[in-house]
């Protein structure tokens, strides 16, 4: 099961507990803006036809983790 949501918070709404905010010039923000998340999420959600069972993790979690892993050269361990 996948709960599709096209709601993504804006940078202005992203608040850290210590008052730090993300800037448009941040390299990770720029990378995220180059990926067509909405189109990918539509295709991803279509893979989950069964309405039973645990809810799948959000789409951005897995590719985001893979991008970070590749960027910093982390292993799978």
C-alpha cells in the first residue's frame, strides 16, 4: 500500500528547531529541484495495487538515500 501525496513543503515552511533554514543556493536543494518528483511518484504509486499491509516508505526516501550514498562514496554496509 502507498499513500500518494503531492504535498511538498516549501523552503519557507521548512523550519529547524534551532532556527536554521535552507537556502535556494544549497547544493541539495538544487539537486532536488532537478528531479521530476511528481512524475516519478505517480509511477511509483501505481506499483502498489494491493490496499492491505504496511504503508510503503515515501518515494523521496530511497532515491534520496542513494544520491547521498553516491555523492559521498558510502558503502552499503
